[in-house]
C-alpha cells in the first residue's frame, strides 16, 4: 500500500457506522479484502485504523518483546487492549465498536486523518482542538524531529 493522503470529515450514525469517503476508499482499495485492525491510540484520545499489512508489520515488532519481563508483558496487554478486526460492509461502511467510540469520545461528527500508512479516527471537535493546540510549537517540533542535518 502507498502512503495515505488527506483529512476527511464524516458523520457516524447512531449504530457506530461510518461511510468511508470515496477518495480515501480508493487509496485503501488494495487493503479492503484483507480487513483492518482498529485500536486505541497510544498518545492521543483517538483511534487508529491499520490496514492488515501495516498491522502485521507492527505486531511482529511487538511480538519480539520478551514476555518474561513484566514491563513488556504490561505493555503488550495495554497496547492490544480493545483491538478489533474490522471489515467494510457491502456499502463501504465500517462499524466502530461502542467501547472504542467511548474511548475516543466520538460523537456524531468525526475526522478521518491520514497518518502516513494508517488512518486516525477523531471526534471532530477533539481533532480541531489538538491541531489548534499544537500550532504554536509545531515549528520547534518540526526542527527537532526533522532538522537533523546528519540524516
């Protein structure tokens, strides 16, 4: 799969279903038949939707951790808490389980935001607040993360 591009505003219905926008659906077309993994984000109050291949790549790294170290075992348990296998239905919708919508405080309006090779799913107001809060220090963050002249 290629890297994903775009931010899309959508609505979620009362049953927790959302229709994937056509522009995004085209980008994930190769992954649809394999399904996705939906999980809680580690650093933000949002959800992360992994195409199956990206999930397999990530979980293979996690699987290399020594489970006889308590901190590793604790990490694995928390990292995989609430994981769900997700498939699109015949109309191109995906169902977000109730416990995950509660975790992300998702109401009716949501944002699907590409994050390199995964999709973040946010409550719209929380997404906008997070983006607004980070505007002031983004230049400094960009310099620290990407400004290394040696790479």
